[in-house]
C-alpha cells in the first residue's frame, strides 16, 4: 500500500510491504501542488491500489482524492477517521492527522508515556500517557521558519546556516544570529521538558521526528530519532480504521 504524509515543506511517500517500508520518496511540497506532477510521480511509479494519507495542504488533499478516484484506487484520509487507537483529551475537530499519526506511532512503537516532538515548519510537542490518552500538546514556530522569517523581513541581516554556535557570544552579525537562534530554541526545549516532567513525572520517553531532528540530537541526546514516525502512524491508523472507507472511496 501507499502511505502519503503531506507537510507544509515536504511530501513523503512510503510503499509498505506488510508492516515495513519497502521504498520511500520525498518531494518538495510546492511541486506536488501541480496535480499532473502528483499523478505522474506519486501515482505513476507504483502499482499499489490502497492509499492512506494525511495532509495539511488542502490543495494537495484535493489532488490525492481526485486522482485516486480517477485511477480507481482505494483511499483513506486519516484526518477524517474516527480514531480507535487513542483516547483523546483534545478538540478532535482541530487535531491534525499528522499529529495524531505521530502520537499513535509513538505510543505503539515506544514505551509510554511518550513526548513526541515533530521538528518541521512548526515544532509540535504532544504527550501520550501510559493509558493511551492523547493528553494535549504545544505548537511552536519551527526553527528554520523563524530564521527564514527574520532574514526575509530585515534589510541588512545576512542569511545564516542552521548550525551549532562556535561560542556563546558572536563577534560578527552572522555568528550572533547563529547563537541567538540556537539558544532561543534550546532554551525553549529545556523549559518544555521541565514542564513535561512536572506534568507526568521523570519516567517518560522522548521521540523526535521531522526534517530537523538530527540538528537537536547533539544538545538533547536522550531524544530517540524516528524520521518515519508519521508514515508508520498513518499506516497504523489505516490498519485500525480501514473499514471506515466508504463504498465510494473504495
């Protein structure tokens, strides 16, 4: 089957064989806004007939649904399923499919309670308790998003790489920016970790996913990296809810 995770920056596609990923493709999200590209690159290369997906980009959601119907593929939008895996302590109508998928996969693949962090365009922190309750979360601006916003909205600040600072204090504008962004986000994470400990205690697992997870591991080595977490979560939601596909979707 095909599993698709449509994020604001990247679209990830995985071909599952039973419970494991056999092949994986990653495209820039803006390219998949063209439905012909989506049909040719995502649907054209594989012969799978079952598709499960999560999308935060409405235009691409429309494209996946339209192409699936034209090609007579069975499909399930996990953003619309009636969740059967976790108990939800959150406004269900506002819980995105990617956050739900991350929570499900973290709960199933690791030892709960779990704090799952997705380092993407936004940085999301979500907690799943030991009894399988999605207990809420935090949504913060993404690291790269903040860097890009500041550079684009100032006239003289230089572009900077995403890297760890060589020293606490910068002695050039570039180094000062690198240091500022690093300590802003590492400080944010330390504060959130402290709040999580106050909320659920010290004995919890932290799992990280998203494109920038490798960047934070040097500072927070206790985070377990799992870049395919969302894909596995979408697959698990499909497995638990496949009967919710209507006849029209089938």
